[in-house]
């Protein structure tokens, strides 16, 4: 699945409800999911990690959609040529 396809899927599933909650409220849910990912990283359970990474990405996608941002476009613009600072791959920044 492409990033744009995922973002569109999340829009179909959640955008209406998330938009009613508002950007600030949705951002708080996103932060809560990041906390759950942090706990999963400490436990190092692959199945749990996969679920939490997916949840964080889904909340990030809905925040981007609510803000009128295409994640795929943003990623391409910032990272397609390597590190945004030094343009190297891998990064050669000091």
C-alpha cells in the first residue's frame, strides 16, 4: 500500500469523526498513541510494536488530512533527495 492510499483509507474510516473532535483533540489522541508506542518499544514485543506503529501512523495520517497535507507529497518533497540538510544518503551531517 502506498502512503497516499493509506492516508485515503484513514480518511474514509476516521476523518469525519476526527474532524468533529478537532485538531487539538485529535492531536492529544496522537500523543497518547506515541506514549503507547514508547511502552511497546520498552517491552520489545514485535506483534505489539507492529500494532502501535500502525496506530501512530494512522493518527499521523488523520492529522495530516485534517491539516490539508498529503503525507506522500510532504515526504517526497523533504526526503526524496536524501538528508534534507546535507542531501547525502546515508546522512553525512556531523
